[in-house]
C-alpha cells in the first residue's frame, strides 16, 4: 500500500463481526489493529453513521479501506446489517464489499424469507457455511465471488498435484489437499433441494417467532433480542425480581444483574445436561448474560 502512497490498509466490520475475521487478519499478516470494529446499534446492526465517520478518519489518515464486511446473520442473535446501505458506501468509495452470511446465507433458499438479505446480491464476495443452516456435516464453508476470475489472484501449482489447468480449487485456497465436502453439499442440494430448505428455513423462523411470543407473554422471562431469523436471546427474570429492578438503586441494579448472570449460566448448564435443547449463553454488550436459542442446530 505504501507503493500506492497509502500509510496502511484497513478492513471494516461491525463489532458483532465473527471472531474468524481476526483469524483472517492474522493469516493475511495485516495486523489485528487493521481490522477496525464499527459500533453496532441496539438491534446489533452496524451503525452507518459511525462507519461514515471511520471512513472519513481513515481517509484523513491516508489509510486505504480495502474491504467492508457486512454481517448477514450474527451468530448470537441472527441480526442482519443494512446490506444495501453498505453496498452503496462500498460502491461510492470503490471498496470490496464482502458479506459474511456464514450463518444466515441459507435464508436465501426460502422465497418467503429471502428479502431479509436484500442487498447481498451486490456483494463482491459472500461466505456461506453449508454446515450451519444447510444441514451439511462440518465443515463445509464456502466463499462465492461475483466475478469468479478473482480467485485467480491467488494461484499455486505443483508438478505432482494441482497442475496447471486442474479443476481442483486447492490451488486457490489455504488448504492444498482437501476433503471432498463438496460432494455432501451437492448431495444435500439434490436430496433436500430448494423446496426442502425453504420448508426448514420457514419453519425454524416461525418457531423462533412463536417462542418469542411465549417469552413475551411469560411474566418470569425477558426477551433480550427479537428474532430476525431463527435465533433469539432471552433470560429468566422472575416477576418479583423485575419489580425489584424497577425500584433499585444503580448499585443494587448492578448486583441484581450479576446474580441474574450467574442464574442464567446455571440454568443453561442444567438445560445442556438434560440434553433436550440446544441453548448456549451469550454475553450481550452491557455484560448481561442471555441464553441464545438456535432452532434446528
Ligand atoms: C460460523 C460462522 C463463521 C465461520 O465459522 P466456522 O467455525 O469456520 O464455520 C463466520 N461468520 C459467522 C457469522 C458465523 O456464524
């Protein structure tokens, strides 16, 4: 980048971005500090104003943003960044637009739900994990490029394997010898098929919505995040504790939240041990622990 007159480069993603982006920064050797995290709003979506401010600052500091990453379904709450707004900015600034749809990408298989990912079609590249909501065994991560020829930016050949002209994508990926996971993806696409996936996606989103309604109606539970997809977070807060919280001092509120955090962890552990459900704990911004419900995983 110095050759082009820049001081450095940066990759931008919301603070809810997946930890694997940090790994990618390590592998690329750009340094963790160059993966810049942008604040998210109360709905866990990237703040566009904050992104614009950061871009202005980077421009001022002569640092070139090489990629903006939109998250289409955060792992904890299934929140989707405003993809069209991100695409507009990336287009205006000439920045590569990547969408991390590892979790939420399968939603595209549903004609009824696809609109939630509007703008994803404008991405230069998209990650989708088939081992999440496409129900393929681990690990079947995929990255799709709008312009397939860009994979040629990285290309390695050897005499004994991956010879020039070989169709093996190992010449473009970090792994050379790879398992044949593509066969399982291919099989599932044919056996479950679009209509099957649509059914699975629609039903899981419906179930999460019903579960959210049940939580909202129950006096002893609190919905922490509304489900956009099939994920939601909630916690057990007995009605009497809710009443106590409403009239507690700041110090008492902190104490009650800390006790509730321990209680949430305890409940989740017992639930996991009983083996009937898949709920894990997630620390939301303020440090409160919520239980995260993943339908179908
Ligand atoms: C699961 C996930 C990834 C990738 O994680 P893997 O463990 O490699 O599958 C990336 N981003 C998001 C949002 C995810 O949910």
